[in-house]
C-alpha cells in the first residue's frame, strides 16, 4: 500500500545519532519509506524511482502529531500471557520453580491452539504500546513465528535452550525453519540462563553459534543469587563463563544485566555486546536496579525490554522508558543521569541493533516502514515544551494512535487490523489459561 503522511512532526536521528524532530511529510511505498521532507522539493504525486507517478491508497493528515520509529521490545516471552497475575509476590527462583515451571510442564508442541492464541494476545498488546517488533524467547519458536506471520508482526527469536527441553539438534532445526519463514521473522542463537543449563549443553550452544556465525543472548546476572551461585560452580560470573566458552565471537548480549562486575563491563565493551534492561520486571521480582549510567559511560550498547507478562505484568514500553531513566537517577543520586534522548534511542535504534534489524531502526528513506503515530493533542503531551522528553516522562499507551509494521497499519485509533477478532482471542485465551491451571494442579 502507498500511503502519504503529511502535516506531521517526524522523529529522526541526527548526525550524532540523537533523536531530533523535523516537520513535513513521510511517504510509504509498499513496505518502505521512500521520502521524508517538507514536500516542497517533490510534487506530492511523484516519486524519484523512474519518475513514475505514485498513486496513494491513503493520504493521512497527521494534524501536527508525531511520527516516530516503532519501539523494539528487546526482551520478552510473548506466550507467557498465560501466567499474567498467577505468580505474583515471589522472588525470581520461587516464581520460576513454584509457579512458572509447573505450568510450563503442561505445554506441548502439538498444542498449536494455545500457542497461536497466546502469542496473538501478546502481539495485540505490543501494538497498543507502539511496539513494532519484539525479541522473543520461549518454547516452540516455529509456532511463535507463525503467529507473527499470520498477524503481520515482526519478531526476532532466540531459543530458551536449557536442561529440560529439546536437544541441540532440535534447536538447530528450529533455527533453520524460522529463518526460512519470511522477512517478518528470524532467529538467533541463545539459551535460557547459566543456572538452568549444564556445561555440556552450553558447549553445544557455543558450537552452534560458531557454525551459524550467530550472536548469542541469554538471561544474564539478573539476581545477586544467580551470580553468587555461578561463582560457586565455576569460579566465574555468567558473563565471564560465557566469554570463556567462546560464545561472543559474533556478538550478542544479555537480558537484565543487573549485577555486573568490573570484568563483566570490560567483556561487554570489548565484544560490543548489548545489555537489555528490564526495569519493571526487575522491580517486581525484587532483583535489583541495573547500572544503566555505567553502561552508557562505558560506551556499551543498551536496549529496553518488558520481559514477559507474568513478571511485569504489562507489555508497555512507555512504563519501561520512564523506569529506565527514573531508577538510574535514584541509583546514582543524580537527577541528570540517563537523559530522555538516550532512553528513546535505547527503545528504538538500540533494540533494533541488538535484534539485527538494521533496516527498520529509524525513520529514513530506504528503511522499512515500521513506525507509529503519537497523539500529541492530549493533556499529558501538552504543552509542547519538549516533545521528546514528554514521550519518556509523561507519555503513555493512550497516545498511540497508529502502529505500522512493514508498511501495513495493524493498529489504528483503538482498532486492530490483524485478521483476528479481538473478542474471540480474549475468550479463547481464557479457556486455554484455565485448562493449563487445572492440568498444573492449581485448581483455577
């Protein structure tokens, strides 16, 4: 579809890779951005390609509202919508072993029904939050990828490889299957965490990453206990252990990254790794506050993720952005720490870098049309003293008017255009969740 957005404010990245605003028009042809400018240098009915006329299917007057790159949710477990609010009030290890793992034991790959529905439920929530792609880790990656393809959403995955699931051969099979499913979905190498994965399995994973020249991602140093017990087992932190196993020859990074040593920072800087922060989940599970200021000072790449709906419990990037900067200010005792502009970069281009989505990391000619429209004509976004700071400090999901992925509008003015009826998804999701709870012995 060819769409002309006009009378818009547009968030781009300036020469210093900082978010900046311009005013004018943005044109989408198919799944690509073909023009950003004031509209005066080209007639509105023309396009540079072969000087051929461009027929608009839609022309949208943005009425001064903001177009910006979609948020990249750089760590989540989409199908864990099934455990929203059923495992609250517990620290990480009890949350996993007493509430989550028993329910997950009831999940089977052939149960495509629950996988598709719960993934679609999560995707719907992403769209309402202006999220245009997610970095997912969960069971049965081909099923997750199918939900993204069916709805038109963009997903990058890593496997949740550990001691309790399929062997490394199955991970490799999933990797090949997902990467052959189309442009909207892809898969990198990864595993759940050091504390759920034996040495022989981690070594298998390192060999797989080398074979496919893939980055590696994992839950890393989420809690103080995790780091202490890894030191007891191996004499190394999780970062030092995975580095010693040769996992970062092609990059990668970690989710959470709360409890880092000086040597961990050195490894991340040396290898060009990305630390993905998940502030709401870390607060809810009482895991700690990540040292975001030091990552920035060290020049280490940062991204932001929500984590899953069972540990957050919302898939809301506005809340994550606010917490990322606010918690850093408290941790450092410095109100100037982690500026809003840096947070916006983390939530967009930073996440895209981690996920390998360099073709949709920003709004620019030639990039994929993964973008959102923010309603500035609401009380929480007024006055417009500084629109970028408003996004981080006072913005919310209520400001998302439209979410476009790959040139398709999937969410607009509260309505979904994903090929599924929301009411049907909600009803079927509740049926599935009740069944999982019964089979897990929780009697709900």
